[in-house]
């Protein structure tokens, strides 16, 4: 099938390459000429494991092209809208400028029977509004939310844990004939994962739009819950990691994402839960999501607490102290620094007078562009040279594998802050280090 992908950022570039690898003829469209030039050359404009190989293979096979001219989508059967929905400046609401512009730009090229598949995360009600624009062309709008994890996006696209189709329904909730035809087109697009027995949920517009924000809100709540427990553990002398182990054995709760530390960041969870709250307010049901305000607040407090902990470790004042921050990205296996807890803490340390040196395997260039007030190093030992305290802020595998003696050879003082609770305290303390972490005695 010939398909188009509008927007070639984290979601769109991966989706385009993955669809081409499944045998479809794919054209990717983006307004960023530099990004398009990289993609045409088979190079990923951001770090995502497995994507360069996928781009190279798909490009060599001739089934994947990229451009800036929307007219290139003509003749495609399914058009995937994959543009960003950032948080509006000064507000919690999602900015739908790019979604609206993409659908509007598609209209002249839509034919009867075509499918416009929204994948962007949008406030509930958006699909219903956009459907009114699409329907006069004879095409059908569906909502097909994405569930990608940065660092695992290629696998999550080729081998998703579920597929969701939000289809148009009549007043009785029955999928319309146009919706059934659109479903058949999506089934053809996703024939390979469906053949692998990927679960498929077919539902209405509203439910499909709620799935992603509900999932992100639940995940954010789970992370903030254990971080709230970390605050209690600090006040009582309890150990939050042992607490998480104990409650995680309950299969109703589970151990995954019960890892106390600096909390969540990135381009999805923070802005999605805020947009969810804003939309609930517009619908008059804001009380249903008031708990998300505390989820967001707990998440921010963990960053502030880490700055306080650093100040305690170095004797009460950060002025003139050298701090090595290991990690700049919001998570490992990514170069994404959006709403990064690591950089938020680094900036907080610098504002209290510390000399902060940040290192990261992939995120230094992006971090330097956005946070020029900080200092940067290409490797851990350079960053930790003469440091008064070392802070592990992003749990990259190479940081988790660090040996205390190697780091001790370059630092001024053996003070370690484990911002992700991933290191062995006994191992580091045995090597003469002062080990501190959020929620641990």
C-alpha cells in the first residue's frame, strides 16, 4: 500500500521507516528541510537505536522517500498524522497548531475512500472536530494512537503490544460503513503485526483519544506514588527500594516503574498529564483529575530535593563546589533532553553557586544548545575531575557499570548521589564513598 506520514520527528520518522520495512511504499513529509535532508541520506536526525539501520535498508529497497512538499502525498491510500502536540506556553493545554495545519494541508489531496489516521496525542474531542474537515472529501478520519517508548521505538512499532483503532460510529455506537472500510485499510497496513497476534482494540473516537493520555497518566501516577513514598522513607529512615520490592510482589501492583528517584520527564508524560487536566477542566470534570496535580507536584519536588541533598553532602553550601552530573537526557538510550530531570537538577545546582559539569553519551550537544550556562564533558572521568560530588542523574548502562575505584582516582571528594537508585550502596561505601539516594537511609 502507498502511505504517507506527515511529520517526521520521533514518532513520524520511526513510523515511516517501519512501514516501509513492512513492504509499504512510504512518503514522509516534514517542513524542516535539514531534517528531511538527513532522512533522505539515511541518517536519523535524533538518536534512536535501530533507526539508522531501518532507514538505510528501507531507502535501499526504494520504498521510502522524504520531502517537504505536501503534494507528494497524492495517491497515498492512508495518511498518518504524526506531528507534535507540545504544551502551550504559559498554559497546560496542548498546542494543536501542527495537527490542524497538517490535516488542512492534506485536504486537497484526499480522495473518496482514503484514510487519514491520526497518531498524535490529542485532547479528546479533537478527532470529532477534524472529522468534519475530512468527511467532505470522501475520505475517513480514524484515530490510531501511538505507544512508543524512546529507546525502543523501532521494536514498539514493528512489534506493538497493542493496536487501537478509533473509528467513526453512528448514534447507536455502531461503526459506520466508512469506518469499516477504514478498518480494512488499517488491517492491510498492519497485516504483519496482526498476523503475529498483536491485540487489536476497535473503538470509537473518544475512547481511542483517551487511551494514550490515560496510559501516560497511570504510569506517571505510579512513578510519583513511589516517589511520594520516598519522601516518607526519608522522614522515617525506611528504605524505599526495599519497600518497592515488598509491595511489587503483589501482582495487582507489580514492580515495574516502582523505582524512586528523580522522576519522569521527556516530551510526553509531563505535557500529556497537564493537557489531560486542562481538557478535563474544559469538559467540566476537572475534579476527576485533581490527583494529577499532585502527581506533577511530586515529580517536580524530587528534583528540588536532589539539589537540597547535594547541598547537605558538601557541607551546607554549594558555592564554589564542583559537581559532576552523569546524564543529560530524560532517559537512557535517547538524546532527548525535553523536560529532563537531570538538566533541571544541574541548573538548580548551578543557580546555587556550584560549578556543574554535565556528561552524557548522546545528549551533550542538545543540552549545550539549550543550557549554555552549564559546563560539559565528553566522558565521565573528565566530568568528575576534582569533583566534590558526583550525581548519577540518568541511568545509562555505562553509568550503572561504573567502578568506585576508577572514579575515586579523579574526584576531590568521594561523595556520590544516586539519583536513580540503581547502584549498590554497599559496594560504593566499601570503597570509601559517601552514598546518598532519595528515599534511602
